[in-house]
């Protein structure tokens, strides 16, 4: 990551306009990787220029995948990428010099999905990242991959990067002719995806079942279906078709503006082309239950093309979002989230905590201990943000109780984003609700928002009107 800058954010009187959000980075990562599995060429338009998806492109190019990149003519601020056919056979033939490193930057998605692909293909290489990524546990991917014969060694045996992949042994836990089954204890799109990708290199393959539905981009892009018992399967016979489609805008990025519209008295924002995959829209449903004024409009649907056969099928739906402030006299209602409600909103909880500070009563988040092993400890980080702004709350090991106030006005504050893009953006929308005549808030290292949303602070400035 480039040198981080501190960001000043002042209170705003009104925020209005149309936003062209960044592309969905969850889809971008997968689209580029999955395109490389086909032997045909793929074209993906609207690819994200955020740091994390760019790490995926760099790693694929270091592996040997030929990718042509040019500015998108249809979606300003994004890229059109042409992924030349590479195929599974070439993945299995990949060879690196001793000590060679694939640098995933700050991207946990890049690392976990590549571990599935490289491990399944039996490739020997070191997979590493920046200091933040080195702090995140990778054992929940590496441990199940070891059942597939993937051999790995981690830094100081810690289960964290750097990770040395050293090929693959024959699996002894597999019954001949049967897939290896993985019953996940915690729903995780990244763990699920890593295992399904590894299964693409196994004759008998793998079967994965999760306790709750996590985001399903992998299944959509690879045309995978759950059976009647909830198992998703891949094997070396699973077809990997070329892709040709446009990436929708990121609903996780839209979350920050949705929260802002719910807590600020004068907001009117439109955001076209936002992905509204049902496994990604739970956060908007939660905010609507709290009383937020969020409306989806009709938009065209992206398609995938089998380049060779020119067969089209729907991949990812999208819609147009309208976000407006609450009506006069209305207030947000408190809410409790726990159990199977957590996986679908786990990445959006920092922003949701900000909304809870403005609710009419106590809100609670439970069973979200996974937040402590994200880019930073997001429960602790958000506790620091809320405390600095004057919010009343109680931090818990697996979440937080937030004592909301409908007429809350945060005090200007100084906080450290801790190299976490979601903490930086959550702090920024909170700071926007300070009184305009007060001193600006300061978010130390706030420019880390560029990891997922390079134009976030530019967009925030463009919405502000006198």
C-alpha cells in the first residue's frame, strides 16, 4: 500500500447527487481468477481499480496468465480486462523458482482463493502479503485443504502468512469414487470458495455444505447448484467456461451511503447499477427494518457469455438505489442481530454500528467474534471510533451493545483507521453528522479507504452542497 494520508472530514448541511460506486470487488476477484481456468478468452468490463482486486490481477500475471488491461470505455474509473485462455492444465504445470513469492498485498480474498487454486493444482510457491494480511489467520483454509493433500508451512507455524505451499500428496481421507465432504462450522464465502476451487483439480472432487448461506458469487460464476441436501460440488469434470460480462457496483460500498442517509437529516442520493444479489442485500433489509428510506429501482441485468458457444445466462442482478433521509419526526428503531443473521452482514457491521448510535434505544450485535480477525480487530476499532465521537456503548467479546439517541450529534474527533478501509469509511460518515460550524474530525491514515473504494472521499465531497 502506498503511504497513507490523514483525512479531515467536516459536518455537512446537505448531501445530494448521483454516485457511480466502485465495482463489486468480491465479484472482481472471482471473475479474474475463474476466467483464468478456461482455455478460452474472457472479457470482463467494469473491473475494479481498488488495491485489493489489483492484487489479484498482479498475482495472476505473476503466475503466467496473460491479461490485457485498458480503461473501460463504458464505466469511467474502471478497467476492461481481457483474460487470455490459460486453463487448468497450465495451472497444474506452473513452476516457480525457489523462494518465489506471490504478493497478495492487503487482500485476504486474493490469498484465500489463491490458496485453493494453487493448493488444488499442486503448485509450490510462497504466498504472502502486507503486515496487516500477515496478522490474519489462514488456518481455517489451510486445515481443510490439507485433507485434499495440500502441503503447506506457515510463518513460525502460526497459521499466518507467509505461507509456503510445497505441492500435494495423495489424500488418504478419500473413499474411492466419492468426493471429500466438508461440513463448514461457520459460513464463510472465502473458505467455501477456496475448497470448491481446489476441487476443480480432483477427479472425485469435493462437496461443501455451510450452516447458513454466505455470498454465492462463486456458485453463480461457475454455474454450481446446491443439491437437495445443501451440498455444493466441484471436480475435475466441472466445466470452467469463459466469461464475458459487466461487473455490478459494490453493494458493500453503497452501505456507507445508506447509513449516512439514515442518520443525517438532509440526504438525497441515487446510485445506479448496484449489485442486488440476495446474498448481499441483507444489510439494506436490516436498515429498512430500522426505518431507513431505501428504495430499489429496476436496472438491466448483467449476463455471462460462453464465448465459444455464445450462450448467455444471468450471472448477477443489479438495480438502482435511491437513498433519502428519514421523514420529519421519524427516528431509527433499535435492532438486535445475532446467530444466522450475522454472516450476511459481517463486512457491513462497522457501518451498521454507526447507524445504531442514532437509533431510539439500545441495539445489540452478538455472535460476531469473526470481526476481531478481519483487517484489524473491528470491534475494538469501532469502539475507539464511537468513544471518540461521544457514543454510549458496551463492548462485548463477540459484539457490542450501543445505546442510541435519535437526536445524537457526534463531537468532532480524532481516530486512527488502523489500515482498515471499512473503519475509515465508517468514521467518515459519522464525522459528516457533526455540526458544520465545528472543527473537522481527523481520520489518521484514512486514505486506506482506497483498498476497496478509491474515490470514497472524492464522492463524499461531491455530495456536499451549501
